[in-house]
């Protein structure tokens, strides 16, 4: 155990349990690269403004690079008694180059360091997840395009793959499978945007806030901000070291993305059941049971659904940490990191898994089409037919509702009703009209902008492909 870097005023050694409780090195060593990048930018600036001599700058730079090489090689000794990543790096630098290492900490504080390191990390994480979200969106668009014809599906059906569209998980109206994929593509587009917006807003360097109040040293915060790839320095020193809304924003974007992926998971789990039979998930992305030989379980989707819980929890956890902290830095803020790491790692894997798994999943077009025809899914089309002949829509709704009741009581579909039954319900109806109530015709007719007609979905696919480049 060496003397603490902050040990000047202390007469007694730190209690062992306090040391353990206080330390963050077990997890913040993940910020080592960012920490050293920050120190290199800081020391170069100290040299440029004349606070350190060129020789001191060179010694410190060489030492920091050697420490970085040790860390990358895995030979660095992370020490709990050195508390966190910042003091581990600085103490290792002192071990290497002696007391001149102590000049590195001129005109900065650990509060700056952690705020800088963590912003650098979170910005990179946000941009990485933005890219992976975009990649999954490209997969959704490719799947949509594939299923605009039945060629990509397992069946002898022809034409675009038709899926039952649901509301309340009750059959509502037929839709294209491609339309369903494009709905997820739209959500992912906004998810990507949220990550990019967050990255842009957090693109400010707190380095040089110097604990909380700024510093009397003639530092150049613009220069260090630029050297670290930030757009600008933070404008207020208290805010720069005391705020974590950048992490909250990242965690919010993560939580919303996790919610979307969880909805997708829920649908895949349901649709791949024996009872639905809409699709088969690939063997490579499903698992078996140790006792039941027939089982093929959708573990990836179940975990993707389940892990939404921890991703939401990470957001709630940090909101709760931040809400009671007076300005500026408080040690509570050390709790900011693990949730961000966890949400990042969790989504990183799920995004990659789904990008691989979806193209390998086989949709059963004949099953989905048959399911899309059940449950009176074209009842709206029949009501629309009457309304087009001038019958007020509310009245048409009532008439068709009566026919649905009649058919369902006798275990029939609308097109099984007799000519006489249809004519009795309304003089404009007959067997010929009912026969035209196909799922293909229903889908084809939904030409409104954003609707499920094949032409509209084709346009949406083309627009998305152009946007994705
Ligand atoms: N390990 C600390 C954290 O993660 C670094 C900042 C410590 N600052 C301080 N004044 N104790 O927040």
C-alpha cells in the first residue's frame, strides 16, 4: 500500500471496508483509454501555454504512453488501494517517471477526469449503437423487400406475403409482412436518431472545470476540447463536472430501443409457436430442452424481451442517483457508470443477434395468409363497399356487424353466406360481392399514403434503401 494521492491531511489509514466500498477501479478501469487520452491532451496544453516545460511534457507523455501500452498488453496491475482508474494511472505514472508525474494534475481535478472520460465513452457508445441500430434497420428493410414476393418464404403461395394485422391481438385486417417489417424499420430509424442527437448534445468537454469553479491557471480549454474531438468546452464549470444528463439521455435512448426490441421479441415468440406457426426461427439461434426432445425454444427473443428490464432499470437507477445531488460533484455520481456499460453491452449484443437471426428465419406464407383470412378480417372491406355505394359508414358497419354475427353463430366465413342472406341484410349485397372479399384484394385496396398496399410498401422500401445508402 502506498500513501494515498490525496493523503496529505490524513493521520490514519483508510479502513479496509471503506476502501472496498469507495473503490470504483473494478469497473471504471474500462475508461482507461479515455483517461489517458484526456491526460495526454491536458499535458500537451499545459506545455503549450507554458505551465510545464517541454521536457516535463515529454517525460509525462512518454510515461503515459508506456502505462497505456501496459494496460493494452494486460500487464498493468490494477490496485484497489489506488481506488479508481484515474489514480491507478497517475500512481503508475509516478512509479515509472518519479515526482514529475505530480505535475500532470496541475489545473485539473478527478472530477474533470471522470466527466471527460465518461463523456468520451458514452459518446462513442451512442455512435456505436446508432450504427448497429442502422444495420438492423437495413436488415428489416431487406426482409421487407424479400417478402414483397413469396419467393423468400417457405410455401407455394405467390405474390407478397400476407400476414394477419392485429389490434388487441385480435385479428383486425390483412397486411403485408413487408409492411410489418417496415414498421420496425421506422422505429429503429427514430432510435438511431435518438442516439445521434444524444451524441451531439454531449459533445462538450468538461476538462478544465477544475473540480467545480474553474482555475487561476491560464489553461486553454478550447484546445483540449478540440484535441479530444469534442465540438467545444462546456460553458459552465459547475455544470460540466456536476451533470450527468448526457448519460441519462443515452440510457433513455437505450430504454426506448430496448422496448422496441422487446415488442419485436414478443411477436417472434408468439408467431413461432406451434399454435401460430407463422415462422420458424433458425436452429443457430434457438435452443433445446434437456428433457423434452421435441423442444426448440426462442431463448434469444425471450432474453431480448427480458433484458429490457435491466435496460429500463439502468435509466431509473441513474435518474434516482442524480435527483438528490446538490451541485456540483458528489460521490453518488460514481454510480453512473455500471448502468451505462450494462445497457451498452446488452443492446450491442441484441442488435447483432437480431441482424443475424432475422434473415435466417423462415416465414410460412401459406400459414400466414390462411390466418389473415380468418377472424372476419375483411369485414371492414365489406362495410367500405357499402359506404362507397352511398350508405353512411355507420349504417354499413351495423349491417356488416349483423352478418358477422350470423356467420360466426353458424361457424361460417362472410363469403360462405348465401345470396339470400346477404340480400336480406342489404339490397346492395349479394354472393358475388362477398366472393370478392379476398385478403389480396383487401391489401391491394389500402393505397393511402403509409398504407399496406404493395405499391405503397414498395415505395417505403425504396425510400428506406435510398436513405440507408
Ligand atoms: N471514481 C470517481 C467517480 O467515478 C472519480 C471522481 C472522484 N472525485 C472525487 N472528488 N472523489 O465518480
